[in-house]
C-alpha cells in the first residue's frame, strides 16, 4: 500500500465489530455506559478522519483547504476522545454515598477540562498545521499537533492521579480498563517519538475501547454481574423470610430464628398531621397518594442500598448496613433521607400540597424476626430503633434528626446543628443533632 493506513483500517474494522456487538444488546443504563457510547462514536470519527487526512495530506498541493479541514478535524476528534476518557475516569469515582461537596468538586473538574478543550479547539483552528513527507513517510507537526500531545500527556497523568486518589473506591476491572488508556498512550508516545511516520494513535484508541468493553462495558458481563449481586442479596434476605411460605397451620411448630445485626443504621419516618390531610382529601384518595409516595421511597431505597423494614400507616422504617455490613451505612441513609425530602417537595409542588414528614436516624445493633402465626409480619427490635422513632417524634417537620453516634460518623462530611441535650425515655439524657437545613433545601 502506497500510504500508511493499515493500522487505521484495522482499528476501524475492530470498532465497527465492537459497535455492532455493543449497540444491539440490552444494556444497563448508567452514566459510564452513556459516556462509553460517545467514546465509541468518537473513536469511529477519529479513525475515519485519520484515514481521510492521510489521503488528503498526500494531495495537499492540490486541495490545501480541504486537507487543512480534515487534518484539524482529526485533531479535534482525538481531543474529544481524550476528554471523554477523562470524564469516564472521573465518573467512575462517583460512588453511591459520596458526600455532595466531593461530587461538586468532581463536576467542577469536568467543567474545567471542558473549558480547556474548547480553548484548545480554538487554538487548533487558529494556528497553522505543517506537513512533511509523502506516501508512507508523511506526518503533521506544529502547534495544533503539539497541543494534542500536551493534553494527552496531561490526561494520562491526571487519570493516574484520579485512580490513585480513589484506589479504594473503584472496582478492579474499571481501574484496569481506564489505566489501559494510559498504557496505550504511553506505548504510542514512545514508538512515535522515534518513528514519527508510524500513525498508531487511532489504532491505539480502538484497542483501548476493546479492553474497556471486555473488562467493564460488556452488556452481557454487566447483566451477569448485576444478576449475581441480586441473587446474593436475595439469598441473604431469604433468611428474613425463610418461613414465609409455610402454611398457617404449621407456623406454630416452626422455629423462627432471629437475625442479629451488629451495627446497622436505622431510619424512622412519620407523616405529620395525617388526619388533617386525610379529612381534606378524603381517606381513600389520600391513601392512594400515600401509597404512591411510599412506592417512590422504595425506589430510592433500592438506589441507595437501603433495606425497607416496614411501612405501617403513616410510618416508614428502613435500615442501612443489612444484610451485609457497610462502613458507609450512615452516609447512605443520610443521602436516602435527603432524597425523600426532595421527592416530597417535588410532589407537593406538583400537587399543590404541603405534606410534611419527620425523620430520625440512629445506629446500633438490633435483632430481626418474623412474628405472629397468622398474617405474620417481619419486625425488628433494638434501642437504636426506639431511639430513631423518638428522634423523629422530637423534631420539626421536614427535618432530619440524628443521634450523636451518627453525627460522629458524619461530622466531617456534613454540617449539623446541635440540639440541646434532652431526656429520652429508656435512654437517658442524649445529645442530638439536626442536619443543616441548607443541605436539605426545603
């Protein structure tokens, strides 16, 4: 072949096969998954423009303007691909339960990188790109090309820094796939430093996308992983309901084993002034509204890895850190509580209502078991549960009232307002705290 496009053609074939396999399958929708889709399109554009620019550079004397457009478009596509990898790496560190201020910092970093990309695109368009050689020895150089190398080098260092900073919060397969970008960029930079005519960048991008697909973004692997996780949780929860399918006649003869949790975080929620709303709306209409609200809370509970304990009348109880212990259970439960108040505000605004709730959160050991022999229910007992109920009873509407144990776990992550020490029945005098109202936003 008279021009150097073998690697680009091979990369293009790989990406077409990969895109066909990826887009035809059902996928779990996630932020990383959406970024990966855009990365696939970006690499496709990089390879097409790479091939077109190599051909046009060979005919730059005949079509100088077209050649300049194609060559710079290739650099812009490459820049957007690298920016996409940076965004993918950042979003992989945004785990559930992450404090809001850290999420805002990461969002700010993405915005900063986006502004930098726009500035670089402007510089690429405004500056001259130079070319040398013909046939299999051609390549481009100048400030536009240098900017891409500089941004690429910065991105490799940035991604490594992000991975190192969040090494305990990122799954191994995600870390491997992201670091593969750094490895490929490093290898390509070294090879092309000594062999400028070897145009390997587009091919390296396609290889990186293949590695990401087979380690993280394979829809089949994602489905298997999530199903395995769901099955594991189902097996754990089966301990709670192991006697649920036993007939009522034999319930008396069944030994109902209790489940003990060493350290869980418990949330107690109650609707404020239920009777007034029920009388105004009618008990049947209000019960449907309340049922819909609880359904949305259940959906949020699944998102934040929260286990619903029970919902009776105007009360709702949930816990974090069960059936598996979780060091961030208090943070997850705070996020869940804030999400409840946010959903309530949206629901009130759309329905012209002023429904309010009180929320109490405490932590500690508790025991759970099935109770009763007819219409039996799942129930739990502990001083933490009692404390959470009393905390929600002793706070203003739309407030999140937490025990001192919960405060001590979260004081470095959130702002709290101290509540004067009070006497709690069976618990003695306790110092408690309210989550700062600015955090709640209601």
